């Protein structure tokens, strides 16, 4: 049987400014949220509808540094990575779920105030600014031991 592969691509708007953390070994982690909104017209009522799905995006190492520096609430962004879902009970006792996306690539689809980006790699489609973890898997992979987890 062949191996498995997963890749998720989202395009949406950043919902909050990024949060910066480091592991005990000094590995940088940047977290932020992205809202992906789907809009359609209801077939029966012709009423305009929308549904927003929130993703918690986590970037590591070099990509985390770039995102911490440039990502801001409200900007349009594309994120490519691996998604996982988890369920929990909220403070009010209701069941809730989250979608967590470990980013491999981030592409800015709108400019940040102040304009220019450093170390820019332009993507071949869309004309945005793309930042990849680059170098190799270890440049952006999460730590492999629990000692590196900051929480």
C-alpha cells in the first residue's frame, strides 16, 4: 500500500495579530487565526447566506519569524499545511471543536502597512508574496520531543 499524504489550502482573513512563543530550546513559534468565509445564495429563498470557519494557524522556526514580523489582523492570506481537528468542552459546558493548521507555506495576498517585505519569494500565481519554511523539513517541522513544547 502506498503512503499517505495530506495537504490543506485555505484563503481567508487574519482574525487576530500573531502571538510569539519560543520553546525551551529557543525554537520560534507563531500562532494566529484565519477566518475562511463561504458565501452563497439559498436556493429556496434566494437569501444571501454565509458560513465562517476559523483555523488556528501555527508556524515554526524561520516561517514563524516572518509571520510574527508581517502578519496583521485583517490582512488577506493563503496558508498551505496540515490540518488536525480536536474537540473539547467549553466553559459553558457545550461541546466545541477547533481546526489547527500547521503551516508549511504562507502567502500574503494583501500588503501590510509599511509596504515592502524582505527576503521575498514571489509565487507564480496570484502575484502575492509567498514565504515558505524553505531549506528542508527540519526548518519548519514541530519539535519531535515533548521538552520542546512551550506549554
